[in-house]
């Protein structure tokens, strides 16, 4: 029987704590739960009031990996849910508003993915995101070059960008925006991706065409669509090692000269939070949000 743990007055059955989820490092499910408890203070603000899609990997990244968007069976009644508009009709999704809900979800063994809008205002995007995805032999170094160009281009329009690792091969750029629909943000993001390709034709690409990808960085603007989600800051990823989609400083981006320079694992995050706090905290401040031109 799974041990019962009390978290802020809620009783949780946390199971299989000794199970190794990341065989490359021996990182266990218990360590996954400890990681989320440790970073909850900086993670929860980025989850709050956003419908969550779960990319589950209960047997580790080498086992079955699958998306769960609707409220999973067995969800405790005290976990907040909300009706969310979708193309196929409204559906009910989970909101992770507090530590007990976060730990319940972490026990499912999952990545957290969220939209670029809040459940209370689904018609208005509050973030813009660029997913910089390198095609080999391009890698994180080339992603950083593209990120620096995009940062300057966004700044020309009064939009302040922040960077985080994808937790995989690439880099994510995010910025707070206001007063625009997801459709309008997508149009703007695509226009900047096209500009990036024209400015750096040997390095950047705005199209997903696979034959064009080798050696270039795909500037994926499409995750701004209302139906799309992006890996939430601080989420663990279903990778061979416990990689995290973690914020990085612009100094780190500027100084990235070698592959692996920005590889961040679960054990790296608590010390970084202690040193830097939440590098993405400005995204949570409406007064820092820019308006699209």
C-alpha cells in the first residue's frame, strides 16, 4: 500500500518512491517528488490559472509516453479544474493552484505543459513564445545566436524577452504581452521568424520542412496558437537524464560557446534558484507586459 503523506492538510498516497525513472543516472520517483517540492515556490506561479496538459511517462522515458489533457480519472475533488475552449468543444482540464495539487500531479510522473493564456481570459494571450529547435549538426550554440537576435528584435518593439532551456536540444524565448489574441500573437511571431530567416539565412529557418532543417535553427512560432502548449518553466522532461526546462541568464546565453553548456538537471535547479531567484518572474508582472505593434 502506498504511504500516505499530508501536504498542507491534504492526504496524498505517493507510490513507488524507489522506482528508478531515469536509468542513466538512477534518479528515482522519490527524487522527482522531492525536486518538485523543492522548486514549488518558483514553479507554481507559472502554473497558476493555466490549464495543464500532462505528458506522462510513468515507467520512465523509455516506457510509454502519452498526453493527458482532460481531467484524469481518480483526480481528487480538491484539485481545481476548469472548462477550457477547444476546437472539438469545451473540455475540463486540471489547474495546479497549490502545493498539494502539484504533488498529486507529480506523483503521476509527468511533464507539465501550459498555454500562453490564462483560463479566465482564453481570448487574450499573455505570453509570446519562440521554440528554437536545432537541426543537427546545429545545437544549443546556434540556438543562442538566434535567441540573441530575437531578443534585440523584440526589444525594438518594446517587448522584453527571457530565455529558458527546452530541457531537450534547444532554447525557449518567452515574453509577457497584453491586449492581443492568440491569433494576433501568432501572426506577429511568424513575422519575426521570417525576419530572422532573412537576417540569418544560413542559421535560422521559419518553416518546419524537414529537408531544410539540417544545420539550422527552426524558429517555431506556432506554439502561440491558442490550442498549443509549451513546456512549463521548471518542468522535468522525459529524457534519458532528469533534464529541466530551466531559466537561464542572458549572460549565459551570450557566453554559450560549446554543446552541453546549458544542460541543466534537476540537481542544478535549487542552487540556481537560491542564487538568481526566479529569472522568469517578470513574466508574471502585468506591468512588464509589452503591446504588439
